[in-house]
C-alpha cells in the first residue's frame, strides 16, 4: 500500500496513539491499514480541516469523500431532519427518490436516462459489471494497469492497484494508461485505443466474448492523466464498433471535481454506456449509483430482480440532494476550476526550482505532481514522493501518492478548498522540497 503505516514502528509512537493502534490490530486485524509513517489521530472536522484530540488542525488536501467539505451544515441538517422523519427502503412509494433521480439524471447526456442505487462505489461497480455481462453475453473486462475500482470480489478482481496478492480475474486484461508525460510525441488517445483493440482480439482469439472496458476519466490511481482533452474519443469509438460496453468510473473525478464539467467523461466529449459513482455523492453517507441507458437497464431488469436494502434509503437520498444543493448554490465547480488553476501555476513555479519535479498535471481539484530521479530518464522516484507525503503530514498538510511506483503526489481536496488553503499547501510543499529534494 502506497503511504501505509509500518506496524514495526509502533514502539516509536506516543503512548496514546500506540494503544489505539494496538486495539485496532487486536479487534480489526491486519487488513485495516493506516496512512502515514506517523498515523493521524482525528476527532472532528469542519470544511477543509481535520482536528486532532488536542485541537491541532490538519489541512485536508486529499479526501474527496466529503466533497462539499467536512460536516457541511446544509448536509448535516438534511440528514438530521430526514432521520427524525422517515428512513426505509425503496419498496414503498415516495417522491424523494424520484425527485433526486430527476435532478441527478439531468446532469448526464440524454442517452443516460436510468439510475440504480447502491450503498458504495464498489457495489456500483459490481452492479455495472453484472449489467455489462448480461447485456453483452460476455465475460471479458479490460482495465488499465494500476486501476482501482473497489473491494467487492468482482471489483477487486479489476483493481490491480490492490497489489500482487490480490489476483486479477481470469477474464481480465490490462492495458497501459495514457501517460502523456512519457508519450514522446505519440497520440495517447490512439495508443489507448490500439491497446484496447489488441485486448479485444486477444479475448476473441481464445473464445472469450469481451463485455466492457472500465476506466475513470482522470486515471487517478494510474498516475493522474487529464490531458489532452478528448483523448478518450478513439477508444470510445472503437468500443462502440466492437459491441463492447464502456463503463466510466466517476467515483473519484465526478460531482464537479474537475471544475469544467460535472463528470470527467463529458470533458472528453464521450458518452459511456454505464457510469458509476459513489463516495462524494452523499458527502460521506452510504449512497452510490450506476447510471445507464434504458436499453441496458430494461434487458437486465425484465429478467433479473434487483434490490439493495440500504441503497437510496431516505436519509442517504436527503444527504445526496443536499450535496447537489451545495455544489450549485456555493459555486463549487467554479471554485474547483479557479483554485485548481492557481495550484497548478504554483506547482509549476516550484518545478522551475526543483529538478526532482518531472511533471505537474491535472484539472480542477484533482492534481498530480510527479517525482523523477532525473528529467532526462524520467525514472520514477517513489521514495522521494513518500518522503514528501510524510513530511507534509508532519506539517499537518494531508495528501497521498499515486501511480504504479507511488511517485505521483495525489492532490484531491474537498471542493471548497480556497486560494488561502492553496497557499498553505504550496508553502508547506516548498519548505519540504527545500529540505529533502
């Protein structure tokens, strides 16, 4: 795990945190991992800040789950009101789920006109795979080399970033992500389409019918690749010609994070067959969804009964509706665009000073800064990235890392992140680089 706590360092921690970790290990077991060399102990949060037990403030430049800010009052009030009124499943009639569904679908291209609800993004991915396989009659799934799509059995089988001990599914093939930094003039969109075409041919040569290609619009765990705009068009055209479905995973880039559009795929001018979303949808409440064409949903729904007890429960729908309110009323997409541009400019200025910064990229409030051993070879420097992540943590600025080698800083703050917050982040980053780069 990139940026994971090493349990062998337990004895070096303060007694309070050491005892907490010992309890975690005894109760939760080794699968539950902590971030940072010195794990962060938090007791409350507000806006873009997390607070420790002694009142110390941590600037959150990483968490996309509280998309409109931690504990946003409009969202928390909506949750409390609904919890005091009604909270049940979707097998009773009610207008709340219909009102929200109309609002949500209005943010998508007209072809994507049906929605099915789950509790988590992993469940939404799992459902999307079921839909794709049933619609196409195929089983083959194509993913990028360091993708992450979730933790259910079927989602984990298409998530190579979980590590070598989590085997990929037998009918899963990987293709390289569109790495513009190492493209050397090649058209990354055409290269991606060619690689996917080879994977489709590989499946068919072995008697496997391909069902879907799934990717998120910013390739967040592959290293954060956002440009050039439109590079997903060749692969989208190929998939349509081949009868293979395109699943857009918007769990991380969706809900306005990229600033220019509500959804990452729209920025590239493509329309997928299925879109999955989660995490930011309810600002931390358990709600997620898959949006798809009515043709796909009709074929599945006429033959297969689907139900999710807690999916789209009243309290989670109230939270999701409040999130849309805040995104619209507080201009958070516009803020993501403006603050993201400001942060990119600041990081590019640092790039002029520090040779270890090979590339700076991203869009809106989803940014990446790549460390290399030298700019000529562009060899990844994951060790430096890890040092920077932990040195920032020691200055109470929280980010993490991405990419196969863990050498790309993953900067993904809540959407209200301001220029003042950006200045804190950039100042801390410059201090850290001056000390260790």
